[in-house]
C-alpha cells in the first residue's frame, strides 16, 4: 500500500504523545468501550502502518472509516495534531489501495432512492454526487463525515448511516443506565 | 510471546470482552511512554470473580498479567514487556457508594478521576489528588502509581486519600485491605504497600477513598520572573514561610513558549512564571494566604502579579499548565516531547539549583529540556525534547538523563515524584534505592512467587531503558 497522503503526517504522528486526552470525549469509544476505537489508537495504527510494523488490513481500514467527525479529539489534543484530517487522508490512501469498507460512512439504498439529488445538495462535505450515466448516487467515503444530514434530508428514506457498530440500541441504553445507577446513591 | 488459551479466557470474560487481533494487540502495547511491546491477548473483565478466575489461570500457566487503566502512564508501566494478558480495567467504572456520614466513597478501579469529581461536586466535596491527567487517569492507575498533582502541596498524594481497597492477588485470592476509618493501626499497612506498586503486587478491584469539602473560595495568582533562579528561590521561600498554598506551579520559558505555540494562550514571554493558589471556606483566610505569598514573590523580584477569584478566569489561566506536557512538542519543528526523566522531586531549597542544572545538562547534551511542575510539593518536571527518529538523539537523551539523576540524588532528591518507575526510570531508581532492592524483591516474591504480575518492572526492569523494549518511535539506524 502507498501512503501518498499519510506520509506528510509523519511528524505529527511522532508528536502525538499518546496521552489519551483525545478519547474520553469520543462517543464511538463511549459506546464500544474498547480502547481500539479511540482516536489515539487509530493514530497508533497509522503510525505502525507507515513505518512497516503492521500490515494494512480491512480490519484497520474499517476502523479508520469509523468516525463521526465531531472533532472533539482535535479540540482536546493539546499537541495540536489534526487528528481527523489525518483520518481523511488515510481513508483516501486506503481507497487508492483498493480497500472497500464502510465504517460509519453513509450509504444509499438504491431500491428506495428516487435520484432526486437532495442528499447531494445537502452534503456540506461534498461527499455525494450523482452518476448521471448509471443513474446512481455516488459516495466518496474519504469525504463522508457521517454527519447524518443526508439521512435526515432524504425524502425517500434511502440515505442512511450504518447503525450499531457491534453494539445494539438496547445494549447502549443498558450501559448508560448502569453508569447512572452507579452514580445515584 | 506466551501462548494463551483463548477459548478458556472467552469462557471467563465472554466473547465480547476479549481481543486478540494483531492490530488490537499492537494498540494495547503502547502507553504515553517511549516503550512498546505486544501483549498476547486483551481482556476486559467486568466482575471481581472474573479477575480472580483469570489470575488463577494465569498463575497456573505462568502467563504475565498486566492491569491497565487509561494507559496515560509515562514510564512504560502498562507496557507488556514479556507479552501476556492485558487486563483493561476501564469497564469496571461504577461509583459504588458515596457515604457522606463517614466521609468516604467506594469506587471501581476504572472510574476516571474527573468523572468521580463531577459526581462528588453535587455533594459539595471533592477527591483532591488532581493529576494534570485527571480527565483520563483512572483511580486504579492513580493508586498503582501513587499519583499526585497540582493540589498535592495541600492535600497530599493518592496515598493520603486512600483508606482501603479490595485487591485480587496473583493466586486469585481476594483481600480486603485498610479500613473505612480515618485511622488504622491494625498491623501491616498492606493497602499502603499496594499504593505505588504499579500492578506488580495485585490488581486493585475496588478502592475506598476519602474526600474533603470543596472550599468556598479559591484565588489563583500568577507572578512573572526575569530569571529561573528567582522563581526557584521563591518556591522555597513560600514553602518555608509557613504559608499554606493549595498550589504552587512553575513554568519556565521553554514551557511558556510551547504552550503559547500550541494553545495560543498569550502567556507572558518571561523567563519563568509561578502559578499559586490558596483556598478556604472564608475569604479572609484565602486573602491572608494570598497576600503572604504575593509579598514573598515581590521580595524575590516577582512582578506583574495578577490575582483571580473568578472560576472561569482561573480555568482559563490554568489551561496552559494543564496542557503543558503535550504542548511541548510544539516548541521546535521536528522535535517531539518524550516522556523521559520527567518527574523527580527535590528538597525545596534545591529547586532553583535543580532548574538551572536541568538547562545546563540539556545544553551540553543536544536536547531541549523544560523545568516546570508541581513545585509546591517538591516535584520538578522535565521532558526531553528531541528528534526521536535519530539514533544519536537517544544516546544524547540517555546521557542527559543519567546526569540529571546524578544531580537529583546528590541533593537528596528522589527519582519519581508521581509518574512512577516502570521501565524508563528503573536504572536511576535502582541506584537511588540500592539498599532496599532486596527487600522489594523479597516482597514481590512472597506475594507473586511465579512473577506473573507486571513482570520486569521497577526493581526487576532491565538496566538500559533504551533497549528495554522496542521504542514507540521509528528510529533511523
Ligand atoms: C499529559 C499527562 C499529564 C500527567 N500528569 C500527571 C500528574 O500531574 N500527576 C501524576 O501523578 N501523573 C500524571 N501523569 C501520569 C499518569 O496519568 C498518572 O500516573 C495516572 O495515575 C495513570 O493512570 P492510568 O489510569 O492511565 O494508569 P495506566 O497508565 O493505565 O497504568 C499505570 C500503572 O498502574 C497499573 N494499574 C492500572 N490499573 C490498575 C489496577 N486496577 N490495579 C493495579 N494496578 C493497576 C498498571 O499496571 C501500570 O503499572 C500524566 C500523564 C500524562 C500523559
């Protein structure tokens, strides 16, 4: 795999001190409660990859495509590392290398889609476009920030964000209740 | 790497609480230190019984077990040097009891310091240890490291806040240590032994902590200094005056420049600043302390002194200090801030001399160092700023560090004030504690005869920290 875009972040990956300040506010982490889903961990994986210590894999690619771009990690990183920008560049490199994974990026149910193009106009990240020839909505997964605007705006309920990254809604609510019970005395 | 019986472990913690994919193991091999090593498996236990069962299995199969909180430790304490089982304790994060009548709370080890304080705040009390990393550090990690922080000058370190704990031992036994009372003289203080043991003697599975009332008034002051010496002398003068600050923090010019670059906070570009705070239930008492400290600063040529009682303003001023360590990487292009030689403590009277020495040693060895820290409690922080991809810089760092500790020991200081020993500080620690190493090894042997709990750390760590594990940085050969 070539790291055409990631390469320029080498210094930033060095200055990340792996303190973990980025992850207490990461809601992906709060739901899965696995360290492996934190921004810090994703940077560790990318560092390992560009330095040849671990092989790029679909598993790693999927992790990098799992992010809601709330950017709290960027705000909390006091070493000033542009964490989510690094993810976006890494995604583009993964796509170039032929990895076809979804992570939390948005999708379209072609059977329901009326090709009205609302999602294309609403997407402020320019991740959606219309393939006029094939009459299909195209999604640039490197650019999609899983904000959910397409899903909210789609009149045919065709655009959607994959839900439940290994955690069901019931489990999520159970986790929150358990935590709250613990703190109410 | 040790072979582990994945199916058996799945049976203990459940399918969802185990990871052994290579990528996941790579992640769990790292903390905030310069070290990295792969574990064999990661488990996320949710009950004490599960931990007991894991320990019984590991003890019979001689598999290392490394408890891990937020992995914000800076000396490689949670890095699995010999592989083995990582116990990710963050799932055990319930606050079990807040007992206002008897002034204690019981918590699981994965509770994050700030989360505990958020809850305690509604009762008008707080757990005062306050390491700069409080937003991530877990109570288990704080106990295992004997963490301290900005307010330790008044409220002490973790050891002063712990009343007792439940601990799972290497053989799976569950012990109740300490008491729920303020004082205890019932034999060996085994709870104290666990504090600072860095996961080498037992797994803390529950802690009983005391708390204190939140003071009604807090005042934060900032004093500027034209020389580091003057700032250092001021610390000593404040502490020996009988004043009772709740914080005295030093930041030298390297620290100020780094924070301004990374955070754009506009701190004054002077040689050093001291942040000092006093707190209390009555404003007059706080005024009294602040006035006393302010006068001492002025007497030692401190100038431009600003004071603030306002909570928001205090938070803003303090943000720079809170984010200092990671900000240091912004000091110079191509340089990274490495967690090395980072938290010695020296007697107050040696503060100024030590701060000066740190810079002399750094200059001599082609690295950049900063002198800052919770100096009110005697803690002097430094970090090594260097190009971590260059092999020669690791030799420079090795030399600088050994010179720094030589100085620290010559002035009756100690290797670590709060971040612990782990791997990277073990060589200096072994020199300092040369006469007690055998006693420490005997304790370890008695409590963990098969040496499975976080092996090869502290007194048993390799003599050369640079080669103790693979470095987390890729170094050009
Ligand atoms: C930016 C930054 C600032 C910091 N500032 C401070 C500071 O001001 N003061 C300070 O004291 N420290 C500070 N630290 C260091 C570190 O955050 C603290 O020492 C903290 O207490 C470690 O907690 P943790 O949960 O991250 O533990 P980890 O790093 O996960 O583990 C540390 C040690 O504790 C052991 N351990 C963890 N949980 C348990 C358990 N349940 N039972 C037994 N052993 C266990 C581990 O095996 C390991 O040996 C700082 C670190 C960073 C990155």
